[in-house]
C-alpha cells in the first residue's frame, strides 16, 4: 500500500481434522435421544479434504445457479435482494490534515512537508469478480497525484517533480497529471478449503497490516514505519498457494506458500535473475475467550538490477548485462493480535538480513565507499479499546526501527534507531467512515547525529477521515 | 468410517419431536439452523456455523460446499445469530465485513429479505444453510441441532 509519507515514513498443512464429531450425540439430552436418531450416525460438517464419499449427495440440484434459482423462485428473485455478484466495484479513500513540528533547518524538512497541510491520501478502487466454478479475481488500483510534487534530494538541493502538461481540452492550459499504481491484480482458484491457487500480483502474506492495508481498517493514521519500509516486499508477482485446516471447532491453521519474481526494479513483469523468491507463512487462529491470531512468515529471495550494454563483436553485436546491484535477503516476520470485547492488542516484528553479492555491491550514493551488508529490524505494539459509543477507540502505539544509515550520505553507515510513539483516537461513527486524530513523537538514536535529520526529536499532529465506498 | 444417513422420517415428524416446543413457541426468540429437508445434515457445530457465516470454505457431506444465507440486516433473528455465532453486535459485524472486503474481497453471505423466501432458497440451493425463528419452521426444511443440542436442551446457544 501506499500510505502517504508521514512522520513514520521519515522515521499470514495438511493437518485437516474433522470439524465436528459424531460423538456430540453423546452430549444430547435424554429427551432428544430418540431411537431412530441414535441408530443413525449424525452427519456433520467436514472439511472438504475429508468429505465422506460414501455419503451420496441428497441434494439433486447441484448445478443450480443463482440465476436459475431466481427463475424458479419467480416473483421474488434472490439476485434482486442484493447487488449482482458478477463484478463488484468498491474501494476506499482518505483525506486529512497534518502538521509536523521540526527544528528549523532540520534535514527532515527535505522529506516532509512541515507546514500544516490538508491532503488527499489514498484513493483505491477495487474490481472484484466472482467468476464461477471456484474462480474469482481482484484488481486494486490506487489513483495518485504522484509523481507530481515528488521531491528529489540531490547535490543541487531539493527539487519537486512537475508533471505539468498542456490540456488540449482547455485551451492548452497547464494541468498537473497524476498516475495509477496497481496495488494488486490476481486471479484465484479455490480448489478446497485446504488449497487455493492465486496467480498474479499479490500482497505479500506477512504480518497484519501489509495485507490489511486499507486506511479505514488501519487504526492509526499511517501504518507503522516498519511496514512502510518493506523489510519484506509489499507485493510480489507469482504464484501463491494458500489454505486452511480446521484443527478443531475453535482452532484454524492457515498457510501460504508463494513463489515469485522476488524483489526487483521491474518485478511486476520481469525477473532479471531467474532466481525465484520463496515466501512461506503459517497462521493460527483461535476463537474462544476472544479471538487470538498468531502468524509467522519468511521470505527468501535475490534482488538483481542490471544494465544492458550493446557491444560490437566482430560482425555481430552482443548484449552485456553488467550487474548494477544484487543482494540476497532473508526476512522473518511475526505477528500477534488479540481481540476480546472492545480490547484490541496487536503487534508485529520484522527482521530482514541483506547481503550483497560480490559483483552486486553498490557504492553508497555520493561517496567512495561500498554499501555494507545490513540487518534491519523493527516492530510495534498497539493497544486500544473500542467503545460502543460512536465506535470510539483510544489507542496508543510504540514502534522502533533499527537499520544502517543509507540516506544521509554525508554520514557513515552506522546504525540508526528510530522510536515513534503515538496517542490517538479512532472512531467509526458509521460502518463506512473512520475518523482519526493522532499525536506523534519521534525520538532518534544515531551516531554522529549532528547535522543529521535525526539530530532532534520530531513531533506531529495528524488527522484523517477515511471511508469505504 | 462409513456413515449412514437418516432419511426415513419426514421432516415434519422430526421437527415435532426434535423440537417439541415448536408447537407452542414462546415469545422469546429462539433460532434454529435449517437445511433442505432432504439434506443428510442433522447436526452442525457452532464453530462450523461461524466459519460458514464468515464465508470460509467449508464442505458438507458429499463434498457440497456449505453456503450460508442470512436474514436481512436489522432483523432480530440476524442480530441474535450474529451475536451468538459470530460474537459480534450489528455495528461490529458491519465493520467486520467492510474490513474483510477491503482486505481481500471476501464477501458476506447473501441476505434474503424474508423468511418464506429464505426457506425456499434453503430447499433449492445446494449446500444452503439458513436460520429461522423456531416459530417459522415448516415441513419444507430440516432443523439442525447445534453440537447435538436442540432448543429444548439446556445451554442451547441460539436463544
């Protein structure tokens, strides 16, 4: 996803078990234990993989579609009860205001628009298709004003990208154009509860808020920095297998296993090294005294960026592909969430190790030293309580991120640690609208911080209205 | 293990002795899950109901996927069902489905505008599971026990 840059920016097998057991009959009260019934084992719901083939389907109209059903039901068509399920268009958006409090001259001003600012954030549209026969698709696009206004920090200072274009429909007056980001585009076949196959571009199944990325559903104004930094790739292009095993009435084990192009400069349509990345995730959900969710994910892949140089070789030409940058990465993520009543506790932790190959270690931008290998880690905890009244949830978050300095090239690549605290109120006065007000404090720990953007604490106030439509 | 299926008794007769109070239901709302009268399903666990009505893929006998059909939002039956089975009040359930949709396109079970139509849908749609007030039962559908318990049992959840 695509939360707007903010202070943080600166700173989810086979163990299928019968769901319900015939033994529950033993628990039936005497007055209900009739001879006919007890002589007949109860047929209970089974996970698909363990469905009993000996039980003949007693429902004859297995191929009945909703349209068929509608025609049979006559005057009260079922399809008329709800919007058609073929193609569904919906989405979410957010708008807000923020003010950053930065020290005069702070380098953070190069990345953040400090002055109090209204803004339109995300505008994401979903196209969801139920294709029948177990097939469905989801396309999500984000409309954005970018790259207009995107800042590039270079030797010549900070420059804003301009996308001014002459609008031929309006006497060629200048118009600032935006762009479209394809958040995800996939098709999925659900073979059973235990196996679904998804092909295309999908959000990496790790943690909580990487997939659950809509601003109406995220409790704070922006996602924690550790998610936005993409210690695991936000999305990948490839094949994703997933499924669930119902271990008991209250316990579900889920898994995801993906193979993809991995991270890369054009990962959506080209793998520059044929080295496929692997993603694996296990998650456990328990529904009892509250809902407990535990997840663990791992990603293993190689990033490759290369150039193509055409060279003459005798009477022919050959293409040389010198490697510009290449590294192997192994990342782990853990997540936990517990909900009971209005209480909401949530945490994620991510660890990413990056090791450059011999030929793919780049120079640090603007310096004469090589980029070192890096171990990046971070996490956050969130606690909140949602009241019935207006759906108000006061919440607090604490997060930390630790990584080597790579953006301030005048400093050595020493370890920077960022801690960000937030207190806020999230309210959902109606089902589709979320209001947020939040204060942030960012504290930084860095060697040689003098003159750095991390020399002084940063503060911010942020407000947001997010809505689903 | 080979399972045998109880198909002999009529749905109406089964209804009578499985659900003796149905002949004189009290005003207190008591819900019963229903399937087609010819369905082999006689019992379902609360956990399976929760999975079906949160649109998780669950199959019944013969490999037919269960398909949940809700009563309309705002109905007393819907509110009680969501509260007991999903553990959510109306607002929370509504938020849940908004969040699910944004997360990945998972959609809630269809809601059917009235009980008469709901019974017809359950009879005709393969794998359909619905729920009605005890007083709304008729011979076209089969009431299903929950974890082996009917409405007369102490601790029956859907009341």
